[in-house]
């Protein structure tokens, strides 16, 4: 999965999660729960593309397409058609996006440097038993990490403890981590509205938490505290890395402080939100496609493929499939198949490749006639390529000779083997093929027959294909 596609999926997921927050949860006074929800939504959105949601929907059985034989045409000239090597817009888009990320990360570094300079210029101070860093200038109070920054000269003695308490809540609950996470996420996903919206929602909710704590822990009346906030709004904003103080956020904070505490019944909104998100996840999940068992190629299919692609030799002389079919079966002494790369031990592949080209998955079918079994051409062929013939099992040879000659065979000759004619299991008593109509005969040992046909092949198999 490309980086941009991964980011797109995370931001779409985050946008849905924020939709639930703004639609159902934002106006509730369960501010700590909302903080957990916002942090969890960012984590879930980041993991969403990597999770296998297909398990949420039942597997569907794919329809089996009709097989069609498609001819493959080869080029007579063998020329290679060049592919269109146009510009890769995906790379350019990723590069442009990376430049935006780099610019915002650089901006964060500059803002961090400015905050460090302000820290260096501040001095330790204390009021009402609470420590802070005194700064010069007309700056709104703020906190960063475990430090509180403000100018005590701009606060009345009765107002200073309340301001310090507000910032102390931010310090104790490590709200700086949430804000920094939001800034980093916004830099990495700067093109997404969800990234900017998440940071704004988080900063607003953190202020809700601090305001509620001040009203709960101090003896200050809500109206008096709100008037104090209005007066603080006239001061200059703090550094960019801290929560901004604006009239819009102040209006929302005052509205939240004046609202009635949410009842326990309102907790059902969280359940409703999670249920809605679950339904969306299930609806967007791609059903898992049940794997259709792929049928193993039958012996007949394997034999047909080998025969069509094979290199034919008759008594050591290169030939063709058509010529091999013209050979009278009664004139054959033996037929040997070297399939694919499963060569017989000692086979001189290098010499064979030099004379006849790369074999790849082709087979070699060597027909030895009774007339040419002792010919010089066959002896030269077997010597050059180090081909040795193994004597066929007498019983298997008797079965092969009988079927090729058009004679019937008895159950005693089969010795418990199953007989398959053109892929269909056939009783030996009902089988007879006139001489000359036999295309191929394969006698499989017990091991291979069991692998192909199960328990029926425990004694072996005879596989016959007719013309």
C-alpha cells in the first residue's frame, strides 16, 4: 500500500470519528471521556488501514467463470514493443506532499526555538505556594511541559491564584502531550481537514477540562471566573505551540461552564457512537472471498500438455508429434518420457541444450522401434546425452503391450489396479480398444496412484487415452 493511500484511509477514518464526536459527544460534560475518545480516535484511525476488517463480514463463495481458450499469437519478428515511459505522477505527488510535510515540520522547529528563547528569558517565581516562570511583556498565561509562564504584573492579586490553578491543571494532566501530538499529526497530514479539526477539538476540550477543575477546586463564582477570562482575552496570544486564546474558544468555554452537567443516561451516546462506527466499519469492509479449491491437473491433462510441448525423437533422430503418431504401435519396442526438469540421473543437459535449445518445462519423448533399437543413430544419441534405459516391470509391460495391440486384459493382470479410460473409471470386463486407436497408456505405481485418486489407487492405476 502506497504512503498516500495509507494517509487517505487514515484521514477518512479520522473524519468519521470526529463526526461522531461533534455530532454526539462534544456538548457533554464528560470531558475526560472525550479526551480519551479523541486520543483513541487518532490511534484507531492510524491503525485502520492495517486491520483486516474483512473478517467482520461472512465469506462469499466466488462464482466460477467459464473457461475460455485464448490463443496466444507470437511475433514473427520477435521485436520487443517498448512500453510507454511517461512521467510518474504518483512520485511527483508524493514529492509535493513531502515538501509540505517538511515545511510544517520546519515551522514546528522554529516555533520550538522561539519557545526555548522565551524560557531562557524568563525567571523563576512563586505566588500563593505555586511556582511559575515570570516573563516580560503583555502575554496571556500558558503552560508547556511542567512549567507555567505568565507576567504577574498584568494580574490582580485575587486573580493570580485562579490563573495559576488553571495552568496547573494543564501541567498535572500532561495536556502538552496532546497538543504536541496534534501539531505533529497536522504536519504529517497537512492536506487533511481532519488533522486540523482534531487539533482544534483537542485544544478546546483541554480548556473545558481546566475550566471545570478550576470551578470545582476554587471558591470563585462561575461569573467572576468568566469575567476574568474575558479580561485575559485582551492580552497578546502565547507561543504557537500552546493552546491559543481566542474569542471563539472563549465563547464556547463560557457556554460549556453555564451548561448543566450531563446525566448518566447521556453515556448512551458513547455506546450509540461506537455502534454507528461499527456498522460503518462492517459496511465498508470488503467481504473475504472464500478460496475455491483448485483442481489438480489430471494425469490425462498432464500427459496431453507434455505431449503437445515435447521434443520428439524416433530412434535418436529428431522428429515431430505428427510423425510419432504415425508409428505403428506394434512396431514400437519402448517409449521413454523425460518430463520437465526431472531428468534421469546423469542426463547431459548442457549438451542437449546446446543442440536443441533451452528445455524449460518441455519434455522429451523418445520412441524406440523394434527395427531401430540397435541402430547407430540411437546409440550415438544415448551416448552423447548419457541416456540410460530402465527395464520396465514385466507385469506393466504385459499390460501396455496388450492394450496397444488391442487385446483385452483380465482382472488378474491388473492386480488390483484401477483402470481409467479418458478420465473415467472403467471395469476391465467392459473395456476393449481396437488396435491403432490407442493414444497413450500410463501405468502408475501405488504411491503416485494414491496421490492422484485416493484409496482407490492403493494398488496402482492404468490410465488410458484413446484417439
